C-alpha cells in the first residue's frame, strides 16, 4: 500500500498578500522562492535548497483558509526567545507559551489571525499531549532547568 513520505506544503488564502508575504518572509524569515508576476500566488520556503515551497499564499476576498495552526521549527532556544521578544515588540497577539516536554513553543496570531507556532525541539522524549505554561522571558538556564526537573520517560 502506498504512503506519503512527508508534508509537502500548506496553502493559505489571504486578504492582504503584501502584508502576509512580509510577515512570513520579513518576520519569520521564509524565502520567497517563486511568485506569479501579479502576486496571484506566492511560494515560500524555510529550506529553499531542498523544498521549492512549504507555504503558498494566494489572495482572495471571498475564500479564507481557517487553519488550526501553522508551526515553524527554530534552531535554538535563543532563537525562540528572540522570536518571542520580537512578537511582543511588534504587537502580535500571543496566545500562549508552553513546554510540550519535547519542544518549547510560542503560539501567536499572524496579521490575519491565523494561529502560528514557533518552536524549539528539546530532544527530550515526552508522551503527548503535554502542555505546561512557560515564561519565555526567563533565562535559557532557567528554561532548561524545567526540562531537568521532568522525570525520565522511556522512549517507545
């Protein structure tokens, strides 16, 4: 039986294509890899050398995508903390900041109120679902101590 090998990309209908391209490329750092000359669709990727696009934005006044959430991995805890500071500085609405044990994440709303998560993988195995509120203004040492306080769980 055939099976998929991974998630290729997500497409969103958006009202303000310029604002949304600026958010996903200018703020989150995705690379615009391709676009229609009149911006009828814009393709973005966090890994442009290996994935042509992971996100496609298409303008529409009548259609709206209502995703549950879009999640983007960051490379370090320092990056996550910096994103959190920038999210607050730019006035984006923060929904929550949590530890899932296996990841620390910050959930917030993009300019068109889609739920976005930026997260850092902790490399700690922890059964899901698990959510504990965290304060991303704490130091890295204080945040990492939260992981050290969690009991060891055997991986499946």
